[in-house]
């Protein structure tokens, strides 16, 4: 199920990143901000009034040079229009309405996407009057907010979330594995798609999907059906825009949301770059199964240690994703290509794995016996029982006497024990601690 996307658009300095950080700020404390997950965030996930969404700060896209400001804003708006379900159009009460605002408004208006106008920097009651000129943008009542004071943000989210579509089902059968290929330009995404489709015994088939079938590519091999997500989008993507890193990262968000399994492509010739981490971090956070695919393996000079060294380098760079298997291949020569689909099948199974409660509790009892839970001011954490409440990704609730005593490090210890027992290769595992005495 794909979470809908909210995008924040607006001129530089209106306060987009300030608001973005406020929206995801609370979440980070609740969800997970594990070491290694990137700091330089342009996306996050949130929940408001019981609806989950992902939120994107398109302000991350900025071109150099003064004349480029308008171009940057245009790119942001274009991206938001293509990728977002609701757009927060942010303007600035201090500077008032500008020509650039009006130009963006026109682009957004033509898209017919739901738009909420947020007038930022309304830091005091006196500035309330400054919001009226923004009615003229034509998107209904603007919402006054202040990023500095944190006011109005609840109203803004009320409005934005009320315009979100229901969680999207794309109509594919449960047993179809949805695969997204993600990676920077020229890493070989299109080549890999073609190589997969050209493989022996691959049948490019028709699968009825209700909404997205035109842009996805279904195929079947050895009785297993797959859909490659957003392959049309991959072909369409402009290389010019893609050269700005954040743009291409954002282009991947929706595809990741819709996938079960994310293939994170890495260029063997170039090694790992920051952008790879952003993408991987998002797949992790979105709770998807992941596989690292090191492409262009043909182009690398190798000896018997090269593969191991490359693997180690991936492990060092992606500390938060040690669960993801690594496949080395060449989309060009098709060498080792046959290894990929079995790994996809495997991680997809692990992603949907459901462990019986009594088995889980056996593992936890053993773990607790070896290494007792933390204490705090004389109180000891007591684990009453553990149960898996969801799959894709596996989500496990730990019922305890006092959740506030649970440590991140102890949770990590339990996760390691659970993985040692049940593997869960290729998938994140979510642990939540809840009170139950
Ligand atoms: P972005 O370029 O649109 O992402 O804008 P930023 O979030 O980086 O903010 C630009 C500047 O505006 C920073 O100096 C912020 O501290 C300031 N700012 C953000 N929100 C407010 C606000 O509500 N009131 C005032 N007075 N300044 C703000
Ligand atoms: P995309 O931008 O990620 O879709 O990348 P493309 O599939 O368009 O590939 C970019 C370039 O890398 C093309 O020139 C491909 O021929 C080349 N390429 C793709 N896969 C491989 C590979 O496995 N080995 C080598 N040597 N080149 C490759």
C-alpha cells in the first residue's frame, strides 16, 4: 500500500525546511532515528488525524546562480505536480506576494492537484492582515503559520490531510511481487529492466492493474509473477533534471512507496556516493525489502578479494541495512543476472514472514535469560510477551511493564536475537514497545 505524498513548494527562504522539520520533528522521536540514517533530510513520514503520509521538502532542489532561482522553483513545482497528491504552497507574509509566487501558482493551478496555501512568518497577530492578499492566488483560504513559533501547523496539516486520497491500492494480486529499481542516473536501471525482460523463460505478460498498469511492466518467470514499478517514468526522466541529486531522489519516492522489493542499484565503477544512502535510507524507512545490486561488475578489474571488499564497503556505508543482501551483476553482459530473481523471491518471502507468537516468545525468553532487561531507579523492565502484529515489514510489539525504561540498545539486542532465530533477510523489522502489566 502506497502512502500518499505531500510536497512543500515555494521560493527560497519562505521557510519550507523550517516547516518540514517541524512536521517530521516529532515523528523522528517516535519512529526511529537510528545512527547511519541520513541527516540531510528532504523527505519524512508523518501521521495526522490517523492518516499516514510521506512529506517532501522540494526546497532541496536548488540550482546555483541568481538567474537560477526561478528555474529551481519551477522545477520544484513541476516535481510536486508529478509526484505529490497534495501540495503545500508556501509564501512569506513578510515579503508579501511576488511575481515568482504568481508564476508558481499558475503552474500549480493548471495541474488541478489539491493545493493548500501556507502563509509563513505570521509571527504575531498584527501580521494576520498580511495574509489577505494571498486569497488572490485562487486556492481558497490561506493558512497563517509561523515556523519560528510553531503556530498554525496543526491547522495546516488538518487542511492538507483532509485533501489526501485514501491509501491507494493499485489493484495487483497479492502474490505479485512489485519491484522498484532505484539509483542515480546512468547506473543502469533501464539496461537492467531490458536484461530482465530479455532473460530466458521470461514472459512479458498482461496483469490487470487498476491504476498504474500503463507505467508498470509486468512479467512472469518460473510461475512467479512480478511487476517492475514505474518503468515508464524511468525512461521519461529527463537527464538534465536528474543531474540534480535531490530531484532524482524525490523522483524515486513514489516508486519506493508502491514497491514490495526495492533494488538499490550501485555503480561498481564509481562506488558508493551520498545519493545512494539517501535512497537506501528511504527504502528502509518506508519498510520495504531491499537488495543492493552492484551493476557494471563486468567493467571492474577483479581478483579473488574484490567482491568481498566491495561488500564490506557497502556494509560500512549502510550500517542501518546490514539485512539487505548484495548481488553483483552486469546488465550489459548479463553475467550473474540469473542470481537476481531468486534473491528477489527470497527477500519478498522474508518481508511477508509471520512468526508464531509462541516461537517468538521462546526466543525472547532465551534472550532475556542471557542478558536481562535494563533497570531504572530500582525498577526493572519486565517483558510480558511479544507478538507479531503485521507483515511487510514484519512488525513486532513487545508488551512490557514500563516502556519508558526500554533502551534503544536493548531493543537492538532483541532485534538481533530475533534475526538470529528467524533471519528476516532483506527486510527491516519494526519493534514497538507498549505497556501491558
Ligand atoms: P526555505 O529556503 O524555504 O527552506 O526557508 P528556511 O526554512 O531555510 O527559512 C528561511 C529563513 O526564514 C530562515 O532564516 C528561518 O529562520 C526564517 N524563518 C522560517 N520560518 C519563519 C517564521 O515563521 N518567522 C520568521 N520571522 N522567520 C522564519
Ligand atoms: P539509467 O540511467 O540508470 O537507466 O542507466 P542506463 O541503463 O541508461 O545505462 C547507462 C549507461 O551504462 C549505458 O551506456 C549502458 O550501456 C551502461 N551500462 C548499463 N549497465 C551496464 C553494465 O552492466 N556494464 C557496463 N559496462 N555498462 C553498463
